[in-house]
């Protein structure tokens, strides 16, 4: 993953995630996240009883955005991403709770589960590197084939 993308994501705290609801309509929600750059993972905490938790269990493919915690109207920066929610049994999720609660210790007092989102592609707009500059990243080999039961229609 590009160093500029990694450094940008590390500095941010909130992502907007979009999934599909029971009628296959877009449903968006916002989460605090921690980032594991080695495997391109976002970890977030959410209640199992939330609407989006149910939607994610039925269709694990997501898209979303990450914007700066502080917007600068002169220098537009942000990320659009696609990804897949990993199953709790996936080995990549083992350290998710530890990593998430290290960044957000106050969340230990909140009920919920820590979810892991594996990033599959990123388009970053970074006008600090030139007007309209785009940096693209795509996972070389998708570790989760969508036809292997992770997309339920």
C-alpha cells in the first residue's frame, strides 16, 4: 500500500461505511476505526443488534470513505474504498479487539463486537500533491473470493 495512503489513514479516526440493507438498498453508517497497515485492515466496534450488523452478516461487501478529522478547504484530501468484512474465525481478526481498544480505550466500557474490514481497493484524492491528484491502490490477490460464501444474495 502506498505510504501516502497509510500515513493519511493512520491520522484519521472516523470512516463512513456503506453496505446493502435487506432490500438491497444502500445503508451507510459511521464508525471509529483503528488501522492495521500490514494487512490493510480497518477494525471498528459495533453492537450486534445494530441494523448494519445484520446487513453485514448477509452481505460482507462494503464501500466507504475516510475524510480528514479536520477539513481544509484549500487542500482536498480523502479516501474512497471498497472492502470485505471478515468472518470472526478468520486468522486476520485475532488481534482486532486489542488493536481497536489500544486506540480507543474508552470503548472497553461500551458493549459490542470488534469487526474487521479488509480493504480491497482505495482511491485517494490528495490535492496537497497537485490539483486533483489521485493515488490508486488495489489488493494484489483477493484473499477472500466473493463466490466462497461471503456474498449472500
